C-alpha cells in the first residue's frame, strides 16, 4: 500500500479501513431509507397521474429550469448564490466518488490519475467548484445572519446544512494540501491545494499525516451525515427538485382534473392521502425559499394565506406517522383553516415564482372541492351564486332568456345558425352579457369585428356560463353540469372556432373543455385584434400621446402565456406603453379570480386597491386591461379612492378606434 494512502487512514488501523467505511455507509443508508421509505410508499400508493408525456419537452424544461437555474437567476444575488452551489456540487460528484473508492479500495492510489492528461484540468475545475460553493455558502450565511430577508427564517437546520457544506469544502482542500506537503515531488495539483500546501507543510510530517487523515474522515462523514439529514428536513428537495421539474405540468391552465361522480366515493380532498402522487411530490419539494409568499397578493393584503405555510402545513401533515394521523386535527378546518383556502384568487403568481415548479392552484381547488362537495361548507356569498348558475347559467340570477338583449339593442349581432354557420363564434361570457360596464366591452369588440369584415355570430340565449366561477369555488358538480351543457351545444351547432374577450372563458373553453368532448380553436380578442391590425383589416388612425399603463390579467398571462398581444394592440393606438415592476408574469392580481368577485373582501386591504396603487406609480391617464373582471375590480378601486378625474380603466378593445381602411 502506498505511503499517502496509509497516512490518509492513520486514525483507523489499515486492515479495518474498508470495514469502518462500509459500516458508516450501511448505517447512513439505513437511516436514510428508514425516513425516506414512508414518503416513497405514500407516493406509490397515491392516486395515479400521467406526467411522462412529451419527454423531449420535459428534458428541455429540466435543462432550462433545473440545471440552468433560470428561475432562480431572476433574482441575481440569491440566484447566483444558489446556482454557484448547485453547479459546484454537480462538478464535485466525481470527487465524492473518488473519496469513497479510495476508502473502499485502499490499494488504489487516490492520486494515481495525476499522470493521466485530463486529471490536471479536472483538479483545476474541481478547485474552482470548491471556490464557487464556498463563496455561495458564505453569502448564504451573510444573508441569514446579517441581512435577514423577511421571506427567510433563521433555522438551525439551515445553518447546520451550510456548516456541513463548508466542512466538505474545507476538508477537500486540506486533504489535497496535506498530500502535496507530504509529497513535494508531485508536479500536478489544483490551485487551492498548491496555495495552502506551504502553510500546511509548516506543521511537520507527523501533524500533516494526522491532518490528512482527519480531512479524509471529516469529508466522508460529513457527506454521509448530510445523507441521513435529507429525508428528515426541507433539504429533501435536493433529491426531489430535479424530478419535480421534469414531471411538472406542461399544459396551460390550472391542471385540474374532472371528477367521475359515478365511480368515486369521495369528492375533493378531505384526507391528505387523497392527493395524487405528483401533488405529494410537490409537498416534499418545497425549498421554503419564500418566493411564493413574496408575490402572493392575498398575503400582501393581509389575508390569512401564505403559500409557503400552506405547503409546509400539508407536508408536515403528510409526514405524520399513521398513529399520529388518527388523533391529529382534521385536514379541513384543522390543519388548514377554511379562510386560508377561500383567500386564494388562483392567480398563479406563486407557481410562476416557484423555482422548482410546484403547483399550488390545483391543491387549493381540490381542498375547496372537499369543503363544498363533501363537507357542504363554503362562504355564504356563494349560496345565491351557485343557485343562479344552476338555474339561470350566470352567477347573478339574471334571466337566461335576456342573455342576448345587449346584442339586439341597435347592434344587430347575428345569432349562430347551424345551417349557415359563420367562421367564428363570439363567446361573450356572463360579464359581457349582463354587466352594464361589461356590455360596453362586448359592443367595442363587435364593432371592431364588423368593421374588419369578420364572419362571426353569437349563441345568444343558448350561451351559458362556462362554469369557471363554480369550478374555482370548488363546486365541481355544478361546473360539470354547465360544461357538459355547453359542450353539447357546441357539438350540436358545429362550433369550431371561438373568440372571447374574457380570459376566464378562454381558459375554460381552451384548456378544460376538451375533457368534456369540446375540442375548439379558442382565441382571445387581443390575439385576434392583433392579427386584424397586422393584416390591415383595422386602421386605427393617429396614435394618442396619453400616458397608458398595462395591467396583465392572471388568466390571460400566467395561465395562458399571452402577454404581447394586448401590448401590440395598444401600440397601434398609443405612442408609449408604461410598465410597472409588477407586470407580465410578475403582475399582481386584481382580486377577482378564484370566484373572489362574488365575495366581499372583509379582511385586510382590498386587492384591487393594492393593485391600483402599484399601477398609479406611473401616473397614468389610462389603465389598459384585457379582462372584463379586471376592469370591474380596478374601476371600483378608482371610484373608492376618488380618482375618477385622474385615470380611466379601459379594455384594449375599447381603446382601438377602428376606421375602415382607406
């Protein structure tokens, strides 16, 4: 056995070296498995969910988000800190393998490969990784101990993990430095070991040998201890994050699934074990970074909802021993309070901010389903809305046979005729059919379509609510009924192409109705108007020099990825479009989503007021919007704050002034 290997194990008799390491490995693996198996077992028993489709897209998504760290790098300081640590550890996986090979097979010279041409470059890369990780860890400690950002908690667990990482880094450098000090004839080394070996050499051969041995055992012991901690802490995400990104939802919308009311015994989630395996994996993947909390409009306005705490509470409940679950509080109304669930607007800001692609909205709605369908418990404000949706197919109780009145009062909008169908169906929605303000948006869209010569018609009184408010409120049975009725109407009338100015209708018709047999080409009016303007079918005349700020609708933007179309429509009429910091995928919800427009906000600040304050920073003359519910909420906020003389809220369809092409 060569000299430096003997020295590396001076603390352990040579003949026992592999046995000691094997024992440590076995103990660590047993501890890891003991705590990891219950989690895996629950995943294996949980409700099935297909997340293996589109493998190429999944691989590319994983490379972009998990490996390239694109979401984390949106916040430069903390993002680069995490990226340096992550990338550094990827490089050091080879080094970790070398340490364990040396321990298990001591007859192998751990530096035998110095003679191999590529090993010297690797030693430089390895030392570079150590340097990167050390910088990242030191900055992490600085943030936690001195900066103390609100979204981070000063936990002993976090400090312990950072301490272990530092031990792994320092022990690696000392191991190589001691070896170089003992073998000055070695020509190749990494820069860090070359830098520190002269200082280590001052200790004398006996102490250098002890340091070499100490560094080795500190390194492998820290790695194995780290392994045992993973399944017992939030750092389990180190193992689950990359798979979670790979298995993330690739489709638009909220990823909600239809309930089979004939075959299923329970509806919605009332027991933590009712979640699907992917929803459980989400819970295990939360890093508790706090990014979701920072962008949540409910939390920002004093509502009893913090996405991170909701996830942690669900995860802790999921991780309870079976015997503990029998005596623990119920999931609904106990572990998770009702008010927490009803505070969510399903805006998806938390999902957009999450660096490991956790879905939140589907869990909230599944839990709401449990409250509504199984426990018959929901806000009083929903009672009349549910009844009106069931009987009149709109949430306000207006007569169903008056749905098309707006279209026959001087507009002469054609009604869909199956025998002579138009190219497009204009699906107006409840707000555009009944609300006084909403009708003005519908009229503006109709005028633009007519002047562009578009072949379109409406369903008139045959149109019904898509069911979006019912589904987001947890009343899946009512949504199922409304969706089935509309899908049947579409099929009977031969509807194929649909235009709608309501993002909530767009989301339902485009992303959720295929499960009900309605496969439609659905386009938002902003996208359609954009095409008409680009094709010269709408001439908008001279541009205005008004100060216009853009507000992004959650269900058009985050849930369906449409950001540029509304801006392109505006740019045809407006010289300059102002943007606030909270725009596009970082836009703040107006407070209407998740059926919240049907409820009174009686806790904290009104979300619409909070959003208006953000937009008014630009001192706009007009707030441009692409959703009728956003118009409704923001106009109410303008009136409440007495700003009617300073700013107008208008849908982009109202802002174009179409003229017939010359």
